[in-house]
């Protein structure tokens, strides 16, 4: 494979190939995304299965089968929502712990811990007899998601050459979408296995956890993490291995410089509050809010429930979810191959227009054709399904993968783990809010819920235009100099910070 020259921050070129080692390590690590995606897909399908509802949520089961129950309120139950959302509460706490594990022991052990937690959760869910055991399993799954989502994007961003960092990092989101698709295919078949099909679905989460654990034994720790922990010789060796060249001196020096700065910071979380980190912190966290308030998890968590609400039968609703999930996977590939060519902002802004139109049409159609007790006309239900597919495709090549990519690449080393913790925890918190509140919101807001998300999409589009800098092709340790200090708005925080340091000199 011919050598590829990657620009450094100082205007020099860093010699690097896109090696098979980097690709393999990125794919193995990205199985953490497969775990996450499988859970997102499986929970939505399981909560629409009669056998599962009858055992754990009998009041919902009875309400679901009332002849003239309100279409929008069939599944409005806080305990049912807690089954889905409890995972994200655990993920918030575990991602905080994972930020320290990442820094002290490395990215690789953090990924391995994630797989163990997820495996325990899958087993508990598969054999659950009572609601408490079911929730306990969800909490272990949440711990696995928190550790995995904290470590995997950082791992990939640190081993990837700058020119290919975007595409490789989006492998994480790609496998999230693959996990969702696999989960809904499994749900489609296990829904026919009475009375324990739901156990097969929930227990299936053990498979990606086992694959990730076994695969993680073969991957290399990132050079940055090794050198940061004093293992310089091993770090240089791994750097040569993943770059495919012997001349890694310049990149090694860049990593050392970043580590020297990082070691001057005694408290990364406190340092993150400095004005010079304001832009990264705001953009990294607000992207997570925007990602969740596009309304995507309304589709992914509750797609089968949503389609049943529109009048599709049980099998048809699960099959419709499989169709949308297939589109999700295919369109995420657009991001894999396009993000380093078109840039981050282009994909984000194109998707804003696409999602805005889709959500608006969905809201108007439901408002006109789905009342409290009627069955939605078939042509209208099909139109909504088409709009869901258009919406999902836009999200899949933009706010979905880039919501993970951008925060993983914008923080300097001294605050990278802490900063990415804030991003991951905000993502989990917002996902929890949506998962816990959506069915209640659907019951009370009805079709208006789609206009609620339309308003958010408009806001996120304006933010991306004015406040989000482009990070395409910039080496990860050169973001401050080449991105933040040159942005029309965020550069003022660096000027104030630099002036303060000059005044404080004796």
C-alpha cells in the first residue's frame, strides 16, 4: 500500500499509511457500538410483545387490548418506560468512572470491562423472573454502554490517521445501526416463539459482548495512552505498527508535547471549566442534546409501538422497523465514505433540511388522519413510513455518527477523557429523558410531538451554521491552534485566556 502523507499542525507532513492494523482495531473496537445498537433495537421490539407485557407489565397488556383504547396512549406506563430508560441512568454514572479508567489503565481495558458488564446484563435479562431482576440487568447493560461509549470513540480517534479519522470513527455509529437492524430482525422471529421469545431477544445481547471481549484481546492499546502512562518504547513500537512506517519521530514528538501539557493539569475536570476550553465543552455537549432531540430515538426505541399506533399489525410493525433500520445501516455508510470528503458541517446542514421536511410531513399527516380511536388509512400510514425512512436516512449520515465523532476529536489531551465524559453523559441523560418521557408525551401531545422535534431541528441547524467549526483533516492534537483559535466566535476565549496569563506573570 503506498504511503499517505498526513498534515501536522506545524505545516509538516506526518508519514502514515492506512494500515490493515488500524482498520481491524477500529472495527473490533466498534463492536462496542454493536452492543449499544442491539440494546436500542431489542428493547423497542420486546416492549411490544404480548408475552413480555403480560408477565412484567400486565396493566399495559390489558390497556393495549382494550377495543377502543386511545391510539396515542396504549403504552403510557412509567414502569414500562423505566425498563428502557434505566439503562441510561447507569450509563451516566459508569461513563464518569470510565473516564478515569481510560486515563489510568488505558482505552483497551475500559473496552474489555464494558463487554463484561454487558454480558452480565444480558444474562440477567434473559433469565429474569421479576421486574426487579429485569431492571438490574438493564443497569448492568447501562454500565457496559457507559464504559464502551466512553472508550471506543476515543480509541479510534487516537489510532486513526487524521485524513481517515472521520470515516474510521463512524464505524462505531455504523455498528450501532447494524446492531439495531439485527435486533429488529431477531424480534420479528422471536415474537412468534411463545411464551419465551422475549428471553431469546434479550439474551442475544450476550453475543456482541462476547465478540467484543474476545476481539479486544487482539487489539493494540493506543500509542497516546501508552506514552501517557510512561510506556514510551511500547508506544513507539505500536505507533510504527499502526502507521506502517518506521519514521514516526514527528508524531511521537507531537504526542509527547501534548502529554507534557496534560501533566501540568492536575484536575482535568476543573481545567475543562477554563475559558480556553469553553468552545470544545459547549460544542461537545450540545451536540449530544441535539442528537437526541432530533427525535431519532422516538423512531428507534419505539418503532414497533409507533407503527402499531398508526394501525399496522404486530408483525407488520416489526417488519416496518426492519425496513427503516436497513435504511439506517446503508445511509450510515454514506457518512463513512463521505465525512472526510465533504466535511462535518456539510453533512449536518443537509440533514437538517431533510429531517425538517420529514418530521413536518409526519406531524401533519398524523394530525389529519390518526384520531384517538380510529385505524389510520393505509395510504397515510405508508406516507408516514416513507417519511420515517427519509428522516432516518438524513440522521444516519449526519447527526448520528457525527454526534460521536466530533466530541471525540475536538478536546486537547489534557481534558480529552473528562471532556468526552461530559459528551457521553449528556448523550445518556438526554436519551434517558426521551426514553422515559416519550410515551407520556405521545399520549398528551399526540401528533404535536413531531412539531416539538421540528423546533429543535431548526435550532440545531442555526447552531451548526454559526458556532460549530469544521474539523475535517485536522490532526487531533492540533485542534486548538488550527480550529478553535481561528473561529470567529470561540477565538475570543483564547485571547482572554492568553491575556490573563500575561497579566499573572511576575
